[in-house]
């Protein structure tokens, strides 16, 4: 639950946004559109024209990727407005078509059952009062963030880089809920099911699972299956590889105050800033290149909001001569793992974390 979302008449969208960051989900245009149209966004890939929509409850000016179920992407300029993503601009990712538009706090129940000592059914009030309050600043990112950049293209929501957000989340540890139910010996996984349902009765429930150890160690994440290969990378058409659950995010970084094609004045120091996160292991440092990756220097890091949060960074560039330049940014996590120079590829469009770059003109 996001700390901006205290109202007890929680809508479903509020409930999901808050629970999702802790890994407890809900169990809880036209290509011919003119670039000047303020209601159209052109994402930087083929067939990237998308409308901006404010038609969804508690959301304003979101990139509409799909209506049923809703996929709403955060416009990238939002990430230059602060480390924490505003709730009304936080991305939305649903998987099944029929979604509840509200939740009655008096009747909602979180049920934990299976290989436990006792089946429990908890109200929202019980969740909020029976267990220790826990807060963390953390990035919530769709596994398919950046899928629109995959080449060859893959099916699924064609996100640019806006299927992520950072917030201060308030709630309870999943491990505390599991301990309350009493996990039995030899339990292997925790499986999660949300409140949405398919358009047809035969549509299977959308479920995800985590190993029991991971679910109880304070790091909880809703995951898809990915190839069990380095960086989830395979060749188009490759088969025969093992699939494993996603159990952590990879380091990523972005330039937020300059866009592709920006112009800067010759021989004048120009501020470049952005955001970065270390993924599963936390961020160690951010490297910046003003010459297409030939040389790298360390950027200055801003306030540290915690291991799983966005962290702001900044540096300054100056070019003596006019012409085109390529700026790059690279995050390095605390284990030394850094963003790769070449993008990965897999058929699901997951785990993209290639170095991001923009082209600028010095005039």
C-alpha cells in the first residue's frame, strides 16, 4: 500500500499498487497522428503511436497500451520529476479481462491456505493492526518493461521504458503472514492468485509462485518464467532451454532530463541527470559516457532512499566542437554486475537491461 493511499475505502487499483511492491498482488492510435497532437505519444519503435488517457480512475495522462485488461504506461518525462513516482502516474499492469473496480474493506479477505498449520482469512483491518508495520522505498517494474524495443519483435504489451515506478510502500512482510498461518515442513512454494478473472469461464486463473525461502526472506516479487540462460538471452528460434522463475531485477539506468535528438550549446557545461537502480543487489555506482561508450566516468549519486529504490544521479558535459554525440549511462550493482552493451532477446520480451543511450546535437 502506497503511503499516499491511506483512505480505508481502498479502490482495487490502490490495493494492487500497494501490495504489488511487496510481492503480494491482490490476494491479496494511429501511425499518421501528427507529432503536435498533445493527446498522442510516439514511442521510439515501429508502430509506437499511443494515445494519452486520463479516463481511468485515479490516473492522469497515462500512455494507453491496451484497454482490456488495462495496460497504462508512465510517460517517461515523469521520471525526471522526482525519485518517487506520483500515484496518478504509476503504471498499471493487469493480466485478465474482468477486473474489480473497487474493494469493500469490510468484506475483503486475504486467504492463506494449503501446506500450512491453519487456514487463515484476514480482513484489511486485521492485516493493518495484527502485524508489524513495514515500509520500504522500492521500484516496481514489469518483467516486460522495454519489450517494444526487442528485435525481432515479440508478442505482448509493447512497453517502452515506462512500465516501472518507484514509491514508498507501507504494509506488512509476507513472511509475517506466512508465519501466522504456520508453514509446514517441506513446503516448497508460495502461489499467489489475484481477484481478476478471464472473459470466458474456461480461462485459467492467473497465478504466480515463489520459493518458500524467498517468500520468507523479506524480498518478495511477482514473477514470470524466463530462460535459464545468462541474462535470459536466447537466439530467435532456439528451443530446448530450461525455464526458471524471475526472482530479481537487473541493474538499470536512464537519462531523464534530455531526450533523443536534444540540442546543447557548444563549449557550455550542460547538466545531464537521471535515475538508476541496482535491481536485486542494490546500486553501487553509475557510469556515464559522452563518447558512445569509449570512455566512462563516475556520475555523482544523489540521496539514497534504500537498496531497492531509484537513486538520482547527475554529471556535466561540454563539447568544444559542434556535431552529433552519443550519451550513455550504465548502472553497476553491489556485486559488480553492470548493464551490458548489447541487448538480450527472448520470446517473452523479459529482463531487458541493455545500456540506454541518446543521440544529441552540439550546436
